[in-house]
C-alpha cells in the first residue's frame, strides 16, 4: 500500500509540474 501511495504522490508531482510550466508559459 505504501508503495502505491508513493507512486501516486510522484505522479501528482509530475502533473503539478506540467501545470505550473503551462501556467508560467514555459515551453521546452
């Protein structure tokens, strides 16, 4: 269970990073 929660947390961080980049208008 703990591993699943960690994986979900990592996915959330990655998604959040994408959202922040889009919000800031950062295009790589």
